[in-house]
C-alpha cells in the first residue's frame, strides 16, 4: 500500500486524496499491532477446544483462516497471471486496466451506487449471524461462547478486509494478476472516485474493529452506524425524488442528512436491544436515548463536514462516533468493558 502511495504521489493533486490513502495505511498497520491483544483478551484464561487454552485455539484459527485466505488469493492471482502469459491478447482486453476503467465508467450509474451501499450492510449480517450461532452452542461452550464469537468476528472481518486490500493492490499495480470473478466484484463494489485509489470497504472494517475490546453494545453501535446508517443515509439521498442539495454544488442532500440522523438513532437503539437479547447489555432506557441523540448529532456533523472536506467518512464515522460514544458513556458513568 505504501509502495502504491509513493509511486503515484505526483499523480494525485488532491490533498484529501492523499490523506485518505495514508489513513488507510495507518489503520491497516494499526491492526497488526492490536491483533495479538485480541488473542490474549478473548482468550481470557478459557480452556480451549482444540488445545488446552483458548488463546492457542485463536492462534490456530487466525493462522488457518487469515494466512490461509491470503495464500489462496495469491495462488488465484498467479493462476490469472499464468493465463495472461499463455494468452497475451488478454492484456488488450480482460486484463487491461484501462479497458476495465472505460467499461466501468460506461456502465456506472445510480444503480451502481445503490448496489455498493448494499455491500455496507454485510458486516452486521455476518456479526449478527456469528453471535446467534455461538449463542445457540452456549450450552456446550459455556461462558467462553462470547469470546469465541468475538474472535470469529475478528477473523471473518480481517479476511473480508484483506480480500479487498489484496484486490486493490493487484488492480492498481498489475491488473494482469486479476482473476475475472474479483474483477466483477470490484466493478459492483467500487465508485468512480476509487478507480485510481484504494476502495474504502476494507478501511471501514479496520475503523470499527478496535471497539471490539469494549462492551459489545459499543462495538455493535459503531458497526451499525458505520455500515448500516451510512448506507441508509446515502440511499435516502439517492432515492429522493426532489433532492435539495446542501451545501450547494455538492452531492450531499437534506434528504440524506435526515436519513442519516434517523437511521443513526434507530441503529443505536437496535444495537443495544440486539446485545441485550444475549445478555450482553444492561443499559437503561435513559442512557440509550441520550446516546442515540448524541450520536445522531455527531453523524450529522461528520456528514456536513465531509460535504466540503473530501475525507472518507467510512473511517471517520466509526472512529469519531466511537470516540464520542466512549466519552459520553464515561460522563454518564456507564462501564466501558
């Protein structure tokens, strides 16, 4: 990622463009530092399933699924490169990034934007499913079910993020390594502004990842705001028949702001309710409503700022909303862990 930034530095005249790419690198690098703490924190002196300790299980699972996924993707990329070497004409068609960009721009429309926003809802679908599955097996796992669920969420999130990171690097550095299926995935998941830079999908995952160390309601609220509320805000603006842009000459709309505020409020309440279903939250109604109001205002301010300052809200939303949430809960005397 750093190599791409340095190589293309002079090609990018937009300062915000460079800031976003640097932030992507920082958040990805930060994961390497706090990932080992996930293992020790979730291990929590539990007995393991495969080994004597849960921490040893997590090391095994991390190596199998994270390293294994990266290895499989590299093999897949090499197979695409071999096909290109055997058939050099592919460099003029399928494996030519300039051709890919031309086709992408020809087919790009509001429908693409809506499809991309649908991808944003995947993280909660995965997290919710994992929690439900492990909860059903809690009679067998005992009190360790939740820590195993959290580590599974980490592994799946990292696999998801690394899939896009490796795909981005192949796409930007040498498109001849790009297999056809990932190319179609990027065609659906990208925006026109991301053709010459990293997609923001991976950075969204690393944006809300660190909040897994805290009370599960905190993590879930941050995830829902970053993934679901943001997507719903964009769709509210895109689907509005009579759009009222604000500030003028920007793509932000009053309809989108309203959608963002409403869905942030609802996502906050739903996040706490979902966690309470599994005995993972004991917040009072007063705390929930106050937090929902504070976060709705925070989301609106971020949305308003990014209408002019073109810094990616996919990492601003989880980081800033998460920080505001922690401060608010601390002031209210609510335990963070």
